[in-house]
């Protein structure tokens, strides 16, 4: 079950970062993506831990495995992107990165629908 939560968490993280691309073909996804992106940015800026992280840890412990400290990004994404641990500065940069990527995507989406 914990692995399913990890897959869902990863899918949500990808949706937060790139979900606006779906709006190019399916405009209604904007109503799901914008709140998700705001949530993702708030998690990074405020230094919160996503509720899926404690759920995953709980399921791992109940399954006889060890949980981990920190958040999903620190556990699964940062080891791939950054060799060192998650810092406040990196969290803020990740939040800014999400804003920039989504701004660029929505610029394209709104430009596409304005022309038509």
C-alpha cells in the first residue's frame, strides 16, 4: 500500500509541475490543476510536509518496514536531482520553479485560446 501512495504522490507532484500542459488540449483540467499547483507551491514555501508522506510512513511501519523522516521531495526526488539534503533554500527554489514552469505553460494555454 505504501508503494501505491508513493506512485500517487509522484503522479501528483508531476501534475503540480506539468499538469497545465493538459490544459492545452483539455481546458477543464485548469480547475483541478491550479489548486494543485497552489498547494504544491505552498508546501514548498511554507516548509510543510504533504499529508501523503505521513500516510506512506504509517503504511510502511504497519507493513514491518522502516519509515523515513523529512518529506516526499527529500526522500524520492532530491536524491535524483541534488546530491545533498533538502534545505529551506532548495524548497523555496523548487516553489519558484513550479511557479515559473506553470506561468510559461499557462501563457501558452491562454495565448492558444485567445487567438481562436
